[in-house]
C-alpha cells in the first residue's frame, strides 16, 4: 500500500487458507504510521482503520507519536522486548520467551479490533511486526511458505525505511555499523520461529492458548477473517 512517508504497509487479506482466503480491509501491518501525522482521519491518509497496536518499547515510542485521540483511533501499546539483543538482532522466538504477556496483548487486541480495521506496527514493520503477523497468519491456516513470502515483502521498502529512521533521534546508534544487507528480512529467522512453534506447541494456536488467549477469541477471529470459497 502506498501511503505518504511509509514504505512497508500491507493488508493481510487475499492469502489462501483451507477452504477460503483471508479477508481484505481487516488487518494491516507495517512501519510507523507517519502518514497519519496531520491527517484529519485515518481514512483520509489511506489507512481504513479504527485501532492501532504499537509494538515499540516505551522510550522508543516517545520519539515519534501521532495524535490518536484526535483521529478517533483506539490506541494500544504492547512493547515487544527481549533480553537477547535488540529488536534488530534478537531471534524471533526470544520475544515469545521473554515477553509472552505483551505478545498476548498485541494478538488479542488485533483479533478483537479486526472487524473495524486494525493496524499493528513497530519502527520498520519487519521484526516485531513480523512476529505478530506470523502468529496471526499461522492461526488462520496460512501455509508457512506464504507466511515467509509475506515477511519478505518488507525487502521492497527497507532502504527507504532505514533512510527515514536515520533522521529520527535515537535510532542512529542502533543502525550504525550495519549494512543494508544486514537489515534485510532474513528467511532463516522467520522459518526458525515457525518451526519452533510447530515443534514446541503444535503451531501458534497451541502457544497462544497455553499463554492465556481464550479459544473463543481465536474462533471469532477466524470467522471474521476467512472468506469461504464459493460453493
């Protein structure tokens, strides 16, 4: 999706699942929603949502903010953090181990708010956003190769994302000394997450249920998000 100043926005609709496809216009993922700055509504900026889930840590989120209240957007902070490196270097399974409560908060908010349009994001829309997207898509029954394909779409905009973030105070230290190739989405990281979920929990649903997400929330989300194939 082409939005002003944003380079990694996409709708999670249109992906095949058993007996159907995921619906468009419900769940969106991406980078910091700078296009909403100065807008009178999310729809005016090209993002048809009524809810945002911010996955950045508190101090990081303070660097860039939008006026959610004036836009009539429900705003939820769910800081994905890990003790095993930065958001740019940690393995994705580390987030599940180190911050399960925040993961559950993010996933449940997306599932609860999807009906009216929800956008979840971190700074670049790659790593932390990729973790939540993988959990959601796996729960819906999207095959792993397609989850990986969606994850890799970030590569299209990564150079522009990094250029923008380097101009934001606080990111220069994290980005310094790393090449563009080192910041590109890495297949091995998302595949390792999906494999660990399968091996340890029989998939994302097993992990989510074990960490407190009610089954009825998952079932309601599936009913909303899956458009059945025509008979």
